[in-house]
């Protein structure tokens, strides 16, 4: 099952019930597909703290999507670390909503 299909089967209630806070991004290496996985990841993690791991980080299209990811999350990224030769681990802090 592709990540896109997985996400299409979810709704906001199911996403909250799953309480996902860790995502491993590894799949098709075309920029648009990796970018789509990044957008789905951001929706799944939401405002929670979490971990995101990218695979195949030496590939140009993956690097481009990682840059997009970093720009969107900005200061929420508390740690960024290469693991082995081709994995990048991001630690993301929680956003506390104020009312």
C-alpha cells in the first residue's frame, strides 16, 4: 500500500486515535512523491512531538524534499542527525496550542 492510499483511508478522527509520532520515509524517490510523503507526515504528527527518519538521503530529490521539510518545521526541529550512510533522523518538538 502506498502512503497516499493509506492516508486516503484515514480521517481526522482515525489520525487522532492512531496517535502517530514516528514516521519512516522510504519509498519512491521522485521529488513529488517524497514531497507528498512529507506532507502526509506533517498531517500525521500534527502538533505532537515526534521523530521523522528519511532514507536514501544521498539522492537529490530526497534532499530537496528534506529541505522543504526543514523550512516548514523550522524551529520545531530540535535535533538533526545522520545515521549510518543514508538516514537522517529529525527530532521534532511539540507545539502547545494557546487559547
